[in-house]
C-alpha cells in the first residue's frame, strides 16, 4: 500500500515489484494486488499501455485508511474508554494539542 500511496498515478504489478526493491516474484506481487483489490483496498483499471494487464491505485488515501482502522478498533470489542486513554497517553504534546484543536472545531451536531 505504501508504494501505491507514494505513486503519482496507477502502477502495474511490474512497477510495484520494482518499487519494492525486493526479491519478490512477479506472481507474488500480482497475487497481493489482486487480494487487495478483492478486499476493496485498491482499485484497478485496464492498463493504458495496452495489453491485458491492469494498473492499480489506492481506493482511499493514507489518512482515510488510518482513520478507518482506528474507527474499527473503537467499534470492536473491548473497552472504548481504555483504548482512547491508551492512544492519547502516547501522543506527543504537539499531536495532543492538534487533537484538542480538532475536537474544539468539531460540530457537536
């Protein structure tokens, strides 16, 4: 996902493989992209370069994905208050101040 978020546009599996700079087989990268697409995390389009291949791009930006994961944790089983307390206890002072500011700007309705 990091490679796709950092890209200026959609990438082919070969471009993702190259950007990862690891010894991953093309088929492995293709399988991962297909699974991410099936889960709704990435979208794909027919390659503009022609052929039968696809180009992949994120379904949402990185900030939206992180916020969705945070909401999932809060909505899951467990003590919501404890989760929020633990999260805020680990914040840097500047991040805590930003959070206070954002909460102050939130529309209570």
